[in-house]
C-alpha cells in the first residue's frame, strides 16, 4: 500500500459518504415498490444503516480536518443503479427494482474494497472494514430475498 495524504483520504471517504447517501435514498425508493413486507423491512433497515455509515464516515473526515460530503454521488455505477430504481419505481417493476438494489450494493461494496486497498489511518480502516462487512451481509440478504421473490412468481 502506498502512503496517501490527508486530502486524498478525505476525498476517498467523502466518495463513500456520497455512495451511502445514494444507497439510503435508493433503498427508501425501493421500499415504495416492493410488495413483500419482509423485503420492505430489510430495505428500510439498510437505509438506516447507510444513514449511520454516513455519520461514522463524516466523523473520519472531520477528524482529518475536512468537510464531509452532503450530496449523493453524481457519477458512476452506484448512482446509475439507484437512478434506475427511480425509473422502475414509476413503472411499478418490482423485479427490476430488486435487481437494481443488488447492483447498487455490489457497486458500493466494490468502492469500499477499493478504499481498503489504500493506506488509511487505522481508525478509518477499521470503520470502513466494518461497514464493508455490513454491506456484504446486506447484499447477501437482498440476494436471498430476491431469490425467494423469484421462486414465488
């Protein structure tokens, strides 16, 4: 791992904040489409997790002397996955919304893994690693629910 500056760490962590804001919004939009109460409950839980992740990541940015991001990511796969949820929500396409939830979480997890390859301060690495594990678990839960929904259709 190469050493990176505080500003580079702030930029990386702010990117994760933006992705978490996307995830929070995307999950809340998906809740409005899914018909399975258990699925809606899981999505609400993941939206709350993303909200908590933002707070934890913002603390890291502040501790490094930076200003935490407060808007969603306007580029990349994650943003497009969550935007697709908005479009599929308008159509009422539950299966497509579920697939976009999977895509959004996968892209977010990839960004976390990319961040973890950098030389981060120990406390930041610990928080990001814990969040990555929670996102991985969330992704598995969404996939399991997706598979259950597909079997019942």
